[in-house]
C-alpha cells in the first residue's frame, strides 16, 4: 500500500511491480505527480513552477524512457543580464563555437573562467559516491574560499543559477549539493519533455497494472499494517509506504518520524509568472536567461523560505479576477484575464499582505525563459510563452507583482512590448516547492526508508512501515527517484524476512475494490495470478468518486486523529473481521462474475465463450460429475460429524440415496 502518487511513490510502485508484487497507490489529487505537474491553459502548457529536466540524473535514467519523453533541449550555458546587455556563458567543451563569447563576457575575470573550466574537469572525473562524503560547507564559502572565485562571477552567474535550483541564498545551500548538480550539468544536458514536466510521472504511472493507482482518495490514518481511507475503506497490507511531503507524513506518522528527526526540515517557496505574446521571442536561442544585475532575495526573502510546511502555508487556491476555487495542490495559482487590473477582492491574496508603499519594492527576477523557443509544443502556433521566476513568496499582491516584473523586464526586452503586448496568463505561488536542507546536513541527505515504532514499551519495533520522498534524500528529482528505489528495496527485504507463513495480515480489508487476502499473498510472492485488485481495467489510474481533501497535502485527509481509527483489540475479533471481509469480497466477486457471464451471453450469442460455458454446464449434469459431487458431499459430512453423533451412518445413507435419485433423474431426462 503506497500513500502518495508523486514521483517517489510511483517509483516505489514501479519497482515492486517489477518484482511481481501487488500494489495499490492512493492520492487525494486528481492527477499523478505530486509537485511535478503541468496545466493546460488557453493552449499553453504551464508547468507548476519553472522546472527543467536534468538528463544526467542517475536514478532518473534508470527509471525512465527518455526517447518516449520527446525531450526538447536547452543549449549548454546561459545568457546573463549584466551591464545593460546579455552575455553568453557557455560550456566550451560542448559549445566550442561560443568560447570567444564566453571569454569576452564581463562575467568574472579570465582567471575565474579558467578556474571554472578546471572545476568542470574535476566534476566529470570525481566519482559520484565521493561527492556526498566530501567535506561540507555552504556553497558561498565553497566557491569564494575553497575554489577561489571572485565575487563578480559568483554574484553574476552562480548566485542566480543556483538560487533558481535550490530557491535559497548560496549561504543556505550545501557545497555537496553544488558539486552534485554541477557534475550533472557537466555530464548531460537540460531539457523539457514535449508534453510538459507532467510526462515524467505519467510515464511512471503507465508502467503500473491497470487500476493500481486510485486518485481522489486520501489516507486518514495509518497503523498496525492498515490504512484507513477517506472513502471509508480500511486496507490491510504487509507493507505500507508513506510517500508524501514531510508535513503530510508527520500528520500520519509523526511520532515515528520524530524518532529520526525531532523537527521537520520545512520548505522553500517559489513564484512563477507566465506571460504570452504574439510573434517570435526576442531571444531566439534556447537558453536560460539569468539576472546578473541584482540577484538577491530582497522581496522573496529568506523569511518566506524559512517557513515550515504548515497547514496554513500549504493551502492551495486557484484565483481569478472573479472567483476563488479551493484546490488540492500545494500551490496558489492565479489566472489573470486583465493583466493590469487589481483583483476586486483581496481575500484570494492570503496569506500574503497588501503593500502600503507608494511604489512597489524591487523584487529581482531571478531567471527568464522563452519556453516556446525550447519546446514549441508549450505554446500554440504563432505564440510565445515566457516563464519568469521570483525566488520565494513575495508579500505583494499579484497586480503589484506583475507591475514590478514588467518594470524590470522592460529594459531587457523593450518597454513598449513588455507593457502592452505581454499578457499575464497565470501566477503560481508555491510555498513548498522543495524541502529546506541547510548545511551542515551531515547524513541527513540519506534517511532510512523503514520506520520503527514504540510498541508495548519496546523501542525499534518494525511493523512494515516505510517512508519515501525527496526530504529523505536530496531536494532534487533524482533524490525523489532514489528515495522511491530505496523504499522498494526495503519493502522487498521486509517481505522476504516475513516468509510465506509469517504474513502479518492475510486479509482484513473492508474494501469492495481490493481483495486484501490476495494482496497479502501476492506481496509475499506466493501468488502467481493477477488477482487482488477488483478494479476497472481500462486504465492504471482510477479517479475516485469521492471528493478530495480541499486543503493540505493531496494524499492525506484533514481527519488525522488516530483515535478515529478503531481497530479490533483482540486476535479473535480480528479474525472475525477478516472472515467477514472475505465473505463480502467473495460475494462481490461472484456477483461480478455472474454479471459478466450474463452480459457476454446477451451480447455474444453463439460466441465460443458462450458455447464453452454451455458445454461445461452440460458436463456438470453427467452421472460421473454427479457421483463426484456425491463423494465430496459425503467427505464433507463425515468431517463435520462428532463422535457423539451416532447417526452418522444414517446421514451418509441419506446422501447416497440423494445421489442415486439425482442420477436416475438425469438418465430419465436423457431417455425422454
């Protein structure tokens, strides 16, 4: 049982299915992917926050088919806005034609550029395992003191580049993470899937069996190998994986997680504005554009990044100029039909406050991308899509934020064009874009997947409970994938240790859609059928008819009290629940079988299936079959008799007489 259909949960499910295990993945959202999402709006593809696909990530390469993603690549390097113009910073190893441009660019001294070249060579030759055991400091100290780079190249290139990745100042980023991502950029490119970043979780979900992902269903409580769902079902399983964000996981299993880390990491926020306009982009090269003029966290400030992922900051709102719709994602999305008009109501702007200043404070744009220049499929023909990223969550309302961004980008791309031709499509405010990992991290990058509990006064009791997510690894897509792989490995080891005769639960689900008895046996590798799931076969992703939780994490219901989960306290009571559950499941399965047979007989008269069904029915009426049935009845009667019942022979004779009478009826019917 996996709670959460983000990439970590989907990878866990994919790995378990590959080993022949039966899985169920539930998520309160209406789409798979967690924070890796793409919306379609007016023909544009809008990723929920600017996201790029780093092709060299090792875990991602193991799990995905890159060809099927139809990746659209950036050029290696970036354009840096500095001293009133755009300057190229390129990778001379992959773009030697840009070497002269890079050397002449006012982005650091010649000595700086030589050091960066040596840093690239070192990154490609350093084994990956050595990166995370190297001496750790913050990235700013690492670049200026350890590597000896000047403040000019750090402020104009590395600061906006890595702030866009980790959504925090360089002083709050680990040097190990810098070396890891720098190595990834040196060994591979960055790109965008043609269908948007959503193509990543969709490909993972497509690899799962039909019906194994149930959307619109949230977890209410987890414990004793059981999961209570928002639709009233209680699913029993030998292994439960909580693959949600850290805040949501702590609501479900906070006591267990607190034993490993007493305080949560919290989250870092990001704001993304999408604009569109007719005609070609002013920058035609498929490059990332960095703000090297004022790269800082002035208004997106560290205060917004230091927020923990509390329930108030995780509330999701989709706001327009006319209405407010409560959603299920951890992002506030603003659709602006009139780019210069302030929304009539300020209620949709919470938790951000209105500015009382006469002129809006300067909020530096961190980076800009003309997405349709990289992936034409992101925009309708003849249109250009622009992504503008501001690090953090500004306190300005959307109208003021839009005005400030236009004022800053006007000198870059032409004030008249930006002010009059650019249409604001949406503003995404994402309080929890990634977990906050501040150095020194120590071993916190890799947390164990299995969680132990305190039970009956004993510490470290393992009950088949596991966790996955990027907060258990590195705050990257690769970290989420690796966490999912590690969780699957731990689950397999747990199931192997149980053994075929030591299953924690052999049933116990009150679900009408899940045969938990088959799920338990399948998880332990003792079942070769495809049973365990009585779900629609048309798709591997099944939306639920239940309404998802309006706030908080998409995988967790707002009802979190463990006291609401009433479990049978004694073993006989649990066995009674299990027996009744099996009876209901067998009854439902029988009714479903009858419906399928009747439907096939109505729709396919004369088909081979119907003929075979009729032949089997006639075979059951033969004397041989009747005799076999009589023998089974005799054996069953003999088993239920006790020594006190001296009338057993009379009962057996009655069975034999009944069998002879049945045979005579069959033979007489044939003669007639």
